[in-house]
C-alpha cells in the first residue's frame, strides 16, 4: 500500500470515528423518559389479561411490573477497563502553535488514536439522557452494547498526557452518572407503590364491572354491648422479568376477613394473654387445649356469628377458627414452645387448614421453659426458612412477628400469618 493510500485510509478511519463519537447525556430529557416509562407501565397494567390479573397476587404483580420498568443506574466496572491504540491521521489545522499556510483546509499529520473501553452495568440509554443537573460541555464518547468507548488522539507519545485526558473524560462521565442516579433513585423507589395502587384500582373496577364484591358476609358484626376492656389497639405504625404464574380460570371472589377486624381479634388475644401472665397461679400447668379455651370466651363476648352466638370455635386439639360455610377465614394455633421444629410444624398445620385466598392466621406461642429473648431471636429465621415464606410484613410488637405465606397448592393465594409469643407459668 502506497503512503498516499495509507494516509487516505487513516483519514477516512479518523473521520468515521469522529462521526460516530457523539455528545453524551444530550439526546433525550431524563425526566421525560421516566414519565414515558411510567405511562408505559400503566398501559401494560391496563392491558393485562383480566383473569390473570384477578387470579394473581397483587403484590407479586406489583413486583413484576416494578422489575420490568425500573431504570437501573449505570455502574462503571473499573476493574475491567481496557485500552487499545492504532495509527491515525490527526487534523492540526486549528493548532495555533503550528505554521500552516491554509487553515481553511484540513492538515493531517501522523498520530496515534488511543481508545479506552469502559464496561458498565445498567441501562445503556442513560448515556443518551440529560439529567436534571447538567453542564453545557458534556463528555463525548461512543456506546457499543454495554461498553463505553472514550477516544483520545495524540501526535506525541506522552502517556502522562493521555492518562490525564482519560481521567478528565471519565471523571465527567462519572459526574453525569451521579446526577442521573440522583434522578433515577426516587423514581425507581416510587414505581412499586404506583403499580400496586393502579393494580388495586383496576381489580376493583373489574369486580364492579362483573357485579361482584370481594367480601361475602364479612367483616364480622360486633355486638352492641361488647365490653370496652377489649377495645381495638391504637394505630402504630435486569434480566427481563417473567409475569407471575396464574391460572386462566374465571375469578370467583371469596369471603375475606377485613384487616381491621383481624387486628382487633389479635388485640383481644393479646389482652387476654396479659391476663394469663398477670395471674400465673390460675393458669399454672394448663395444656394447649385449656390455654386455647381462655381466648374463646373473650372473643365470643366481642363478636357474634351469622347463625349462632359463637363465632369463634375450635376444631381438632388446639386451633381457634372463624368459618364461613365449610371454609376458614381466621385460624389460630396454640402451641407451647418446644423448639424450631414445633413452630415449623404449626405453620404446615395452618397451611393445611387454609383453603381460601387472603385467609388471616395466627400462631400463639406459649413460652414456659426457655429465656424469652432466646425464643424471640429464633422466630424470624424459622419463618424465612419455611418453603412457603414470601415476604416479611411490618408488625410493631416486641413479641410479635408477621409475614405472608403462599398457599401450599397455589403461590397466588396468600395467607397472612402473625406469630405472638407469651410467657405462661410452668
């Protein structure tokens, strides 16, 4: 190859490189992109198949849509940065230190093109978006897949100058990525609440469109002369994801126990347990069945059933039930603490009873033989290690824990479990 042809090839190569190199963080407005992303998510929720929407756990759906539409910030993988160099021609027609007779035309001299390859994790499109904080001199570069290319041309061989120029370029990129992350973090944090609210709203609309209601016969009717001693407690308080599985059967609403009534029932149980703790002689030596019976009287004095005076009854050895027809909507198991396995077995027993969606459950653990603090420290891990555990739920109690479990045969049927621990005399 002749020198003229070689120089022409290098000039074309340099021109191509400069043409493809672009101003980063300048093409789109990041705020507009986030708003468009949120609108797209809501459109997909609107278009989600009716039966799948109604037959899938709303929390699982919200998690799915959040994972699909969140915009992960860019993270530079510094340890994987690589560099390459090749010959090029450098246009020095604008260099004031050089004597050039005609500066209106390019004047090329041999030089070196040094390209830094900067791998990253995150959404490559962020490099094209202008964050809410920006400068009027953004960095230039080229994005190829998940690699940012930063090019530097020199006519000398000063490695120090090249390194300083690269540090300046990458520093500017990092600054912009920090500004973008400041915009993306609150946006990503808000997505799940937005999805959850929109899913709930659409579910309610679909149920009303079908002329159905989510609660049949509940909440419970409170007796007008219920004793005030058992009043309600004060309120304290990116691989592409796959949709959660759901059957395509027609959705049929099921009786549910309202959350406010569930909290009130647990409050009555807690106050009854306080009586046990304060009167140790009266309850010394009682077994699980006798301890269970101490809760039925105050519970039935507070609530009445649809056809009988007793809403709360028992089945088997140690459970407290509220039934609607032949199904249970509230189940409480009474267990004396005998170690981790006994609590895990009690959870399995509850799941065997719980056949409906949104069943509320409780396990009342009576501690007789162990240090209370030791028992309490073991319970969170027992819950999390159970194969049907889905997520923790906030529960403001120093001796209580709450989580969501999946039904033993259907992960979309969710069961709320509250574990309450009480001290009882030996």
